[in-house]
C-alpha cells in the first residue's frame, strides 16, 4: 500500500468571541480570557429568556467587511469570509489554477438570522415585496462555502458538511481527503456559526443544555468542574488552508503543522445525547490515530470537545479511556470552550486552529473555571499551561455533534 500524500497547514484565520484574528484568539487563550458576557439585545427581556449571556463575536463584521458584503451575507457567511480571507493572506495568497483550489466550510445551523428575519418581514407586511431578493442564497446552509469559493475563485469543489457540532472538523477531514484523492492541491476549509438568536436560545434552554450562570457569565463554561451546568453559546469562524506538502514546498510556503488523519463514526444512539460509554467516539479516535500511523502513546495533547455539560464531559472521558487505555494518562487534555464558549458548527475548526498552535508553540492551554475537579474524570486535564515535548509530536482534536456525529483529527508537528 502506498504512503498517503502528506497534507500540511499553510494558513490560518479566525474570528471568535475572544479575538478578531487567529493570533489574537490564541493570545486570549493563553491569557485565560473568557469571551462570555451579557447580551444587550432587546429580545433577551422581551422573550424572558432564562439565559441572558453568550460568547458573542469579538470584532463587528462591519469593521472588516464592506457595507455591501454585510448586507448580502448572513452573519454566518460574514464570519466565514473574514476568517477565510485572513487564512488565505496568511498562506501567502498562493497563485494556482482555480480548478485545483477547493473550499469546504461546515455549519451546524446556517443562516438562521436571514431565515427568521425575512419570515418576520413577510408575516408582518403580508407582501413578498418586503422579502430581500437574496434571502434564499443567504439562508441556505452552503451559503458560507459559496461566499468563500466565489471570493477566492475556487473551482475544484465547494462542499458543506452539516453535522451539528462536528461540522467544522468534518470539513477539515473532507479537505484532507480531497487533496489525498488528487481532486485539489489546496483546500480552504473549516467552520462557521452565527446562532446567537432567540430561537436557538429558546430551543437549547428547553433542552436544559445551556448554563444558566447569568450572574457570572465569564465563569459559566467550566468543563470537568462538578458545578458545570451546560454549555455557553458561542459564535464565529475558524478556517485553515490545507495544501499538499509537495505543492507547499514547491512554492516555499510556511508550514504550521500536518493534518495527518481524520476518523469519523456515528453513535446511532440518540438524537442529542452521546452514547454514555463513548463507543462511537472511541472508534473515531482510534481510526484517526491508526490512519496517521501512530499509537495512543504518540499523542501528547488532546483538545477535547469538553462542552461543560454534565453528561457530555463524562462520555468523552470514557471514550478517550476506551480508545487508548493506559496510554490516555500520557495525554495532556485542554478544554478551550471554557474560554471561547461553544461555537457549534465552527467549534471543531476553531479548536483545530488552537491544536495547531499548541503543537507549534509546544503549549497545551489551561482549562479555566475548574474549582472542584470532577472525580469521575480520569484524564490529565491541564489546569495551567503545560509545556509539550520537543521533537516530532502529535495531538488529537475531538468534535462530536447532535445526531451522533463523531470526528477526530490528528495534528502532527511540521
């Protein structure tokens, strides 16, 4: 069997609750800064929402995009455009045949703002004339992918994974496989989400999925703490530029890391709850590590899904232990949602960016807000920054979504 083509990361971009760029976001993570804060929308009190805070975007898209771009793109697509342009510039804006360039940007919910705002316009006016002509292209789940592919002139393919909170990671896996299959030399891939909207809060609160720590939002996301009571809604985008190593070397590109493998599985257990023993998630992790030609002993760091839900954190703990047994003790685990909140369809992409930075800078970020460590957690969770080993190292990024979607990515040092 031939050795799989190596695929490397040559550019990164992000717009998040803690920073307007990827470097700003990483520095905020190192500073242990939470992006959660009270919401100031009128609808918070109008609908009497039991949750009054979120991890909202740090930088207003209007400061980065033109007025026309803001008007013609749902926030979901706006965030993707901002992060993709940063990643593309970071990669050196490479010149290549457009038919060798592809885009894959995932989302969990899509253009919910456009969908419901335009429904309100139609319902209140009783006239189709009040509905924006670009409503459908703005609300469709593939809108962000389309916007980025149009912006970059990508013609090798434009794909959108919609697998809830695994969407961003799945899109990176798709990018990896496209390059290895010879469909493209470069794929701009990641995830985006703009779901800080009353219907999303209403739905998640009815599920009792969100933290209700309204009096101290910056301390509400607390993975692995006994007092965790749900996740914190976040928004933003994370995008990376994937490139075949041969193509990157030929043009003298900077290389941040290698995306060595992806593993995917399905729980087929429950529409929202994870399989409690972590069997499906474990299969995805094992598949990713084996496809990378590694063993559990080679993984020094895990950026965990770690949403801060009572059930989810335990299930992932069980999955990691099931996948790697005693080798799990050698993995330093970080829960960065403690700072960014949960970006839903963008989470896996942003956390891939953070995993790449951790590997590159040999620093596993601390998980904040742990006051009383849950004794049911048997992982080595970083409660302060940890220095990762020198030499060739590898890390794992986990993403799991409603519907039982499991995605694990292996990141190796360049």
